[in-house]
C-alpha cells in the first residue's frame, strides 16, 4: 500500500488520493513524495487525462511534513547534512513546481493540464503548501477544519514553497498573519483571505467540474504570467518598502531577535521578492536549510511539537482504566476556582462550585458568563453555548451538592488549616472512589494529604494564572499518591485540553522552584547596581515574555514578601536569599507593591500603564558606573533557572526531562527558541555549562555551584537528551 494512489475515469479526470496507511492523518514522507511525483508524470503524459484532482481519503487533507523525515534527510547526507537537506528540499520544490507548471509550454504557457486540490478538512503545513502549488483549491464547508501554515510555532517556517507562493498570492502584508503568526482559519475565512479559492459541499465534485472546464489562461499562476506585480508592492516599490520596513520592525519588536525562524522567514521573503519565482524558491530553500541546521529549530520541534504531544497523549500515564471526569467539585470560587470551573464546564464537565458565601460562589460563576460574553462579542461563542456552559456550573455553599463528584479540586486560601477543614467537609459527602486534588502553589501535597484518610487518592493539580489562558498544568504526586489518582489528573487535564507535567512533591514543585531564582537573580542585580532596564531587556532578548522585575510587579511584591517570610521560617539558617529580601522588604516598606498598587519597580499611570522604572530605586541602590555586559546578565538569569531544573532532576522531583523542558516553556515562558532548560544546556554543551558554573560561582556565590550530575555529564561530554531522552529521540 502506498500513500498516494491514482484512479482515472472515463471523462479524463485523474484523481490522486492521499491516504497514509495506518494513520488517522496524512503526513508527507520522502517515499510518498516520490510516489506522488511518479503519478503526476503518469497523468501528465497520458493523453486520455484532461485534468487532475488531488484529494484525501481521510476526513482531513493533511497535517504537513513528517518532521522525522527532515531529520532523516540530514542524517542520510553524512558529512554534509546541509547539502543533504538542500537537495531534498529542492527535490520537493521540483515536484510541486511540476504540478504548478502542469506540462505547459515554458514560453507560451499553453498546453498544460488543470490540477485542483479538494480538501475535505484540515490542511496545514505541507498540507496547504501542496494545494498552493495546484491551480485551484476547493475546501469542504467544514467549520471544524483548520487551514494555514503553523510552522513558525515550532521554530521553522513554511519551506516547501509555501512562504514564496503565499507572499506572491496575497502580498507581504496579507500573508504575514499566516506566515509570521501561524494563524489558522476555517475554510470560509480562508476563502475570504484568499488562502483557498472555493468552499463547496462536495469539493471533489467541484474540483472535477472545474478541471474539466478550465482553459489555458485559468491555470497560469499570476507569477508565471507576463507583467506580474506583487500585491502591495515588492520591496523597492514605495508601498512595498513600507510593508517590509514595518514587518521587519514588528518582527524584531515581538521576537527581540531571539527567534531565528522569524528572521530567516523575513529574509527569504524579502530576498525572494526581488527575483524571479524559481530563484525565490532556491532562496527559500537556503534559508530553510539555515533554520533546520540551527539547533534551536530541532529543540523547538522536539519540545513544542513532539514532546508536548507525547505528554498530552499520556506518555507518563500509569496503567489504569479510563478516568475521565464526569462531575467535578471546585472548592473556593476565587480567582483560580472561577477559572477552573470555566475551563472544566467548557470541556463539557458538570461542575459544583463551592465558596463560603453564596455571593462569592455566584461571583465565581459570573466569571464564566463574562468570558462567554467576550467570546460572543468576538464571534467565537454563541448564546446557546453560553447557556449550556453556565448550565453545567452549580454555584453554592452547600457541600451536599458535591455528592457524586468523582474529582474535587480545592482552591481556597493558601492556609493549611482552611484547606484541611474544607477537605474533610468535602470527603464526608463524596463516594469512596473520589480523587481529591489541591491547587496549592506552595504547600507540600504530602502534608495536605493528612486531611484525608485515603492519601493514595490525594494529589496536587496546580494551575497557572489566568487558568483559561495558561496551557500548562503541573500535577504533583505526594509520597503516598497512587497510580489511579495520577491517571485521573492526567485524564482530566486531557479533557480540558491542556498540557500536563507530573512531578514529585517538593518545595515549590517544579515551575515555581525555577521561576523564583530567576526573579531573585533579577532583584539581586538591582541591589548590585545593575540598571533595571538592562536586566529586563536582557531577559526579553532571550525570548522571555517579561523580564524578572516586570514579573515581580505583575505578581506583586507582597506575594514575594509572603513567600520569602514563609520560606525563611521553613528553612532557617539554610535560607539563601537574605540579600534578595533586602530589596523585597524595601519595596514593601515603600508601599511599592507592583502593578495592582500602580507603584512597583515601575511607575504607572492611573490606568495601570507602565511609564518607566521608578527613580527612587536608584537612590536606594545606586547604579554601577560600569554596567556589566549583556551576555553576563543573560547568563546569570539563565543559569539561575536551569541549574534549579538540573537539581530538580537530580532530586527526583522531575522524572522526565521532556516534562522539564515543556513545563518551562508553557509554565513560565522560558526562552522557547531554546527548547527549554535541558535543551539549552545541550545546545551550549555540558562541558561549557560546567565551566561557566565555576566562573559564575567564583564571582557570585554558591547558588551557581555546578550540580554533581552536570559535572559528571560534562566530564563525559554527555548531553541530557542522549542520556535521559526517550531512545528514539536521542539527537
Ligand atoms: P482567592 O483568594 O482569589 O480565592 C480563594 C477563595 O476561597 C475565596 O473566594 C474564598 O472566599 C474561598 N474560601 C476561603 N475559605 C473557604 C472555605 N472555608 N470554604 C469555601 N471557600 C472558601 O485565591 P486564589 O488566587 O484563587 O488561590 C486559591 C488557591 O490557588 C491557593 O491555594 C493558591 O495558592 C493557589 N494558586 C494560586 C495561583 C494564583 O496565581 N493566584 C496560582 C496557582 C495556585
């Protein structure tokens, strides 16, 4: 069985059907490309064939290129992987260009055969690049289908002609949301935007009719016709110039130059726009190879695509029967409880939302109503959906409503006594099989589990704020947590379509354990006299969404002070952050509690807009005359986090480095281009990382001490993924 097959009918239409055996979704392999090439040759050479329709036998058209195929191209080329990639990509261009030219005379553009694509459903990545090479694209009227080029989201860009064709089709401005943001749209919107040509009830029949009726002029692409001008203007046209300058500024503003794929895409598009189409394809191929050779792209694909998907599909789920949640109890209808109720009800789960007072419970439910109203305004929800979602939430103070719940998530005040009390009250009502979870950010799960006489059914399900936006959920296994509780938490996270990591119980679990040293390192530098702007900018140029000082303002100084006091009380003399406390308590004393107080490391206007760094900081902590260089500041911020991640692995808090990498990117925006802390250490190499630890420790103290594990790996020049990654992914 092959991925592409062809049938020819009596009217002269050859239908090429894509149907990867044994897969639910079509993806392109190297072998399949060769099959497709052969079928196109056959159809073009056969006088009985008048036109060709390319479609899929599955409910969707295709998801794109098999990402493993790209790494195979690289590996197969031996000493010259870039050459191997380039040749492979040019071969792909050759097949697509053959489809586009369809056998027509190169001079007169006459005599070609019409080729149309018929998309039954989703067509993304290569799944759209192939249709873009045909002469007309028909899609089924399927509102669930997604159409677009999401490559940029995993650190590459459309490199099978998609970038070059889309820009020539829509203009640089029109193409930019699809290329630079990876925007996906349904078929009707795709037609409106010009990504596809027609939406039809039966796209194969419509495509068939079209190929039988099309004439020579219908199948010449604008860029192959005389006098072609790029919509919106090429770079040296006055309007085009503005577009390209604007796009360049926008991309650099957004990415701070930290994402190589965005920059390479812009270069491919800009340079490609100045030359004939076939040269533009070669340029696109060269930039694509440049990106594929960059370790960042391999790391991003691994973390944001392969590993994220593996975790979502339950890579670390213990054996247990299906644990999907039917009725969820949420205790505490504050900021977190309201968000948890919202995402759960939207996923079709019945929710009982409990608070101490009815008005607080109602307010928590109103959060869902507000969210749905915003969705209706933006055309993303309907009144019916809102009503159905709200119907699933019962807001009450009555614990007896929890009867029949199979999962409870507690999100009351961060106070062990309050938590113990509500845990007991809830457990009195529910059945013996109910799993109980706490959303605590700081309290050990093993301790909280004492409130239950079934600690094996007690677990941490730690959401990030705002719940509806943040994709990560951290699952915390207490000392006695059993497999069924872990499976329950994982199945629930899957139901609400978020990404789980499952870690063992320890102070601050995983994510907060790594974020706190990042924030603290930023504050230490302020105390040393490093300019606040240098600190935050250094972080943003590493690809962090916000710098450490801005992050403190967002999360508030009083929260920082509360955590500092509690940690100090728990750790006693071993407490390492006295220097940081000096600045936290100074800010607290000055009433500069962060954005909510409209005063923090930044000054704010009355609407909460940042105005600039607070001048008073420099009076208390005078700036150094000579500021450190950018790389040093960046290394301090990076090492503060990644060493903590390595320690979490050493301590057994993390059991899987994939969770460490994916959790870091989704949980706190750790430099996505790096693939996460472990991928970053692999990129810089463990020997260099260990050497840098020694230098940083000598200059700044024992918090940069090289963990034994890293030292041992450095001595053996081992990488984290070769030692700890799943075997088939070792790179
Ligand atoms: P919050 O103060 O907004 O909400 C707590 C809610 O619990 C309030 O509505 C309160 O009325 C209710 N409550 C208190 N005692 C109760 C009782 N005995 N019975 C019923 N309801 C009671 O707090 P939050 O920010 O939503 O945090 C809740 C939990 O989530 C805490 O454990 C916190 O550590 C954790 N958490 C918070 C964040 C965050 O960013 N805010 C992130 C992750 C986890």
